[in-house]
């Protein structure tokens, strides 16, 4: 039989046709940063000093005729000292990759433009992580290891057994730090992170984990040669909600004030909550009202905990009239809308601790963002792109650019907010965001 022409026979003459554009496969939404409206304030000098009125004059007293009355009292004040935390990022490109991607014929997108633009999205993603955590720069706690497979727990350093690799990304350098702040010897590079919903493991580049001990903090390191804790993320992050709304569980010292002795900086925290109920949630609102006239107007939780709140009203939903023929078992949460509890919105936050419900009074809490550098490319020498190691034997025909952010979050009145820790009963639905 004669061989005719078909696409297989003439494969060499056919072109691959590339469509313009690049599909976005990285989750760049930052719901916590979007919902928390901070009051931006400039930062100058060594630190910002805030003064709070924290004690009454105790002399008022009922007295009898010609009886003694109290000694003079005084008002009490407490100072807090707000510092700055810093986040930096870097890109590096060769001359060829920048030059040969400048037009549509040579590349889908400009490498220079995409690297610089997407890095800002990556910084915003890390800001979202930090805003949900406690400022220690902790990614997880070390549990154990088998060869190059490392088992982690307590994602973000917040006590919880599952999803320990939640804030770890492939390619990161990580180090172990003891609970008293001592850097362990080995720094490892993350080779892979399982993309499963409850994974607690990562794979690193070597089985050498000298000195790593169970319950050590896992933190990000600048590179594989780090020997000083200052070159890690430990205690270098800006404070997030788990530090601002706290009773000393994670931050006993509130910007220089002792939370145990200054009630205004001490939030109500229920450590081992267990099962939630409408009465328990009402109790939180009653406590913050009595403590400092707090009025909860926003409730935050992870999706898995929000479903517990939805279940509280499951038996009370009724379908009547026109809805009887088209019953709807869902709620506005199915489209990721806020469900109400006492007319207060309950918002699901992707990066929130997995067993925590947080109650915020955003009107009276005074959430501030002290900023000295809101975010910019480092250009103090007049250049953004700089040559790599010019004038040295390490010089390369490549260029680097650095990006810098300096700021700190601060809550003026933590006592009007509250937290429920250790919530149980949830069926975890935890999925690693695409691209993380």
C-alpha cells in the first residue's frame, strides 16, 4: 500500500502556534490585608513613643462627717516604643535574558518587566503571612527527620499539629533556632514541599541537621552559608494579629509594656476553647464590653473554623413559600461572602491560624501601620539595576535589583479585641495556595 502524506509523516513542516499572553497560575489575592484597614502613619527617628492612660487616681472615697479621707492619688501612664521591621527581596538577570525578551517575537513577556512586577506581588504575599502571625519570623516548629524528609508542626509557630509545612516554599533556605534563641549549625535548602492538604513534611538537600532538636523554631535563612542568627528571619518580622491581639501567649512584652500588669494591652484569650457555641461567642463579646467598652465588629477565622460557625445555625434554617420548591442548603459563604453572627461579619482568611477565632473592634482598636518605607526599589545611588560584582574576579554580565519595605503594625487598644485558641471539631480543609 502506498504511503500517503499525513501529519505524522510531515511533522517537520508544521509549526507550534503560541498564543499571546501568560495565564496567571499563582494566587495573588491577599484577603487579610484587604479587610484590615490600617491608619498609615509616618515613622521618624529611632522609634515611635506612644503614651497610654492606664491607671486611675484611687483617692475617691465615701467618708463620714469629720472623718479622714484618702491620701492623694495620681493618674498612671505607660509608654510603648514602636520600632520598624524590614523586608527585602532581590532579583538577578543576565544581559541576554533581558535583551532577548524585549519584543513579542522573541518571548511571551519581557523578563525584566515580569521579574520586577511579580516580585512586588511576592512581597505582598509574605506581608499577608506576617499579618496573620506573631512577628517572630517563625515558619514552623521542627518535629523529626528521616533522611532528607523533615516533619514539621505548628505552622507559623502557632500551636497546631497539622499542616506544618504551610508557610514553607520550595527553594527556601531554612535554619533551626532553639526556643531560647540559639541558632543551630546546619542550614538547609528546601528541595520540595508536598502539595497535599494536611502535609507536615518537606524534603531538604541533605540529611545533616546538626543540633536540630524537637520543638526548635524553623526560620528562613538568607543563604546556605549563614552562621549568625541576625541573617535569619527570627524576630525580624513585623507584628501580625497573633501578637497584637494577645495576652502574653506569644508576646508577653507589648512594645516595652508588660501585658500582665497593664490591662489595656492585654487581650482576652481563651487558650483551650474546644467546641464552640453561640453562648461561648456571646461570652467573648460580653468580656470585651466590660473590660474596655469593646464592640466587636469583625470576626476572623480560617475556612475550616468558619464552617463550625455556619453549623451553629444549621438547624434554624427554614425554607418556606417560594423557596420551598427550591431549597438551598448553602449560605453566602459558598461564594466566600461574610456570614453574620449577631450582624457581625465572619470573614474566612486563607492564612489564618487553623484553630483560632479572632474578634476585632476595628473602630476603637486603633490599628496603625507605622511606615518609613512603604515599598520601593533600592536606588539611593541613582541606579535600580546594578552590575553583579563589578571590578572583581566574581564579576558577571548580569544585573541585580533590590526591593525594600520598612514598617510596623501597632494596635492602640488590644483590650477591646479577643481570641479563642484551641478550637476543636473542625474538618480541616487546608490547601496550599497555587504557586506557593
